[in-house]
């Protein structure tokens, strides 16, 4: 039998190009998965219908075994477990925070979990977004998480009209969504368990719970967009989002089981580089708050992208400050004479990951604000004997444009140097990036 | 001249404006009768800030998105810029994170 498969495999391999084989395998796996899902669903139905617990009308025998290690905790008990079963939690963002939080909440037996995410699974997610399987690349994150957890899914529109949530968990990746969720939770009187993370740090708090503050009480004005770093630029450690996401699940469980000492009116600051937690006391609900105060200005949802001056996602927006003549694509660059000077303006850490041969790394931050113009002028002048063309290259084509824009000013400076020839270097750059 | 030793801490990315150093033990010289956080902010701008003060300060306070904590308490509960700094105070400036 096995021999037959090997023969068939060899035969197929010969017959097909690998591209055909990939798409055929994909189709086949999809078909098998659908069939598997149907069978699992039916099995669950059969198992669930056959069991009744003589001691509880609310929990089945299987549930009691399954959640026994939680129910043995005095603060939870039978009462707490039933409360969790009857509750409904909304999770926004199935990224580094939402994934572990959803995993623990589903495992804890929360009755209904609703997921919202605008994004699809991509390979850069796997270091921290532990719910998504590798064969779900390009599948929506909501679908991918449901695959794993079998929870229900939905879209944000009218969610609050149709459903009553006991807790909302914010694992989103941008400022606009954070203000939107805050206002939505205040207007609907739902506690908001907020987590965030970047690089080696994480933060956790609960907004709009009892007399604690809301997000706007703390931050009435959104931060200037250029002070916000996202995970796509700064990076984030998976174990850090894991810690914060698990803590968000914990706070959600505490709220649902009516435990004391919920993280409301307090902020937890986790610094993974020193493994320290700072637990600080925050102001109370502010009477002057625009949404939860005594005279709220915000009584319905507003345009949050406009309010924050930034988009409700963490993708990078391409800039376009140079004309076409000043741009060059990377393929074109390869055909040009070898003497060209190519300056890579990415941060050192990115340059070390990969680089083109014969490039020089001068990070964009060094060019910024013309603070090192004298130094840079000297460096550029040292290339003069070699070439008159300087190219700038970066990761996304944004920083290299900014660099060049500041270099155009700098080239005038070069003209004023007494010892230079009266020839300005022709400055070009690469637009299509690494 | 009397000295006022305090600890300054920068977190959540705010440390990037201070040589990537999170902890700064500093000694303020109390030539003024007393130091308020308002005065401290000006001192930080003149003595510690390496570049781009607008990423840290705005209108004689910290910029939106930075939370100030005095000995682990929100400065809003401590009269914000008017708080009178005591010896050994720990003042934390934390930039809020938004990623997930
Ligand atoms: Zn508020």
C-alpha cells in the first residue's frame, strides 16, 4: 500500500510543475478541512446532547470536569463558572494581545466570545499571534482564530445594538481604534480591558469600570501622530504580548466573576528588559471628561481618524515628496554603472538583517534636521573623485525621500564651500524598496 | 547650596529622547526656594533632552500621550506642574503604547 503511494507520488511529481502541485494541495486540504469541521461539529452535538449533570442545571458533567481546576479556586467556585458561561466578551484585535487573551478566555469557558479584526494573517504575525496557523496566511484573522477556537464571529457594525457585552477587550494596534472603543464602551456602559505592547514593554489597565477613569479622562488629547511607533516599525517580543494578553484575560475573568481589585484606576507598566512591573495609581473618573464627565460633549461616535489625525490601522502610509525624475526603481539601479554611491538610510538594526553589496549605511536619523550637515558634506565630497551620482535607499521608500529632500538643501551648502568645485552632485534615490 | 536628589525614569519609548537611558539619578540645586515639576520640566529641557523637545514638551507641560507619575501616583492627583518636589522623589515619564 505504502509502495503504491510512493509510486503515485513520484508519478505526480513528474507530471506536475511544483506550482500546480501547490494549488492542488491547497484545494485538497481546504476540502478535507471543511469535511473535518462538519464531522467535528456533529460529534460535539452528539456528545453535548448525551450528558446531564444531576447536581447542576447550569453546567454539564463534561463542563464540570473541564473547568474543575478553576471551580476549585475559592474566588471562582460554581457561581463564578456559571457567570462566565452566561457572559459575552468582545475582543477587538486578534494580534499579539488578542490571541493569548482569546485562548485563555475560550479555555476558561466564557459563553460567547466575539472577534473583530480588519486584517488578514501574514507571516510577520507568527512570532506572537499564537492562534493563527501557518496555512491560514491571507485568511482573515477572525476566521483563522475561529478555526482554532470555534467561537462565533461578527463585524463591528451594529455589534453593540444587537448584542450586550459584559466586557470588551482592547488588543488593537492604533490610536484611533482605542478612542473609538473607549467612547463605544462609555456610551454603552461596558468595562474596557486595555492592553498594549511595543518592543520590550507592555501596559495594562481597565477603563470605564465603577468610578475609575476612561481613556479620555487620562488622555483628552490624542498624541501627535509622529510620536506613535507601531509594531511594524519598532518590533515587539511575542512573550511580552503574551504576558499582557494573558493579564487582559485575567482582568476579564475578574470582572465577570465580580472579584475585588480589578485593575481600574491603576496602570500596570511591564518592562521586560528588567522584568519589573510598576503598578501605579491613576486619577479617578474626571468630571471634565468629554465622554464620561458631567457634561459630555461626545454623545455619539465621531470620526476617529480625523480626531487622531492618523489611520485606524498600523500599516505604513507611503509618502510622495519627490518627482518621478528623482526616483529610480531597484532593478534600474542594478543596471547602472558600478561607481555609483549608494547610501542606505535605514537604521543599523535593519541594515544588519540584509543589505545590498557596496552600500554605505548612514541612518536617516543622522540626516534629520540637518544637524550633521558638515560631516555629511565631507563624506559626500570624498566620493567626488569616484562619481557624481548618489543614491539613497531605505526599507519603504519614505525615509530615503525625506533624506533626499534635506540633501537637496544640503547640496546648496556644498556650493558655498570655498574648496569645492562648482558642480553639485546629482542626487538620486531608489523608490522601490527592500 | 542645598541639593535635592531625585530619580527620573523614562518609559514606553520616552527614553529614546534621553540617550536611550531609562533611569537618571540627578541632583537639583535648590537655589530656588522650592522645585516644582513645572520647573523640573524646564530643567529637563535644558539639561537632559538631546533633541526635538516637541516630542516631549508642549505648552509648558508634557505633550499629549505622556503620563507623569510621582512616586507611583498619577501627577493629576498631585497638582500636576505645581507639585513641590521632595528629596528622593521618583518621577516617571511614561509614553503610552498603542501597539498590539
Ligand atoms: Zn472619561
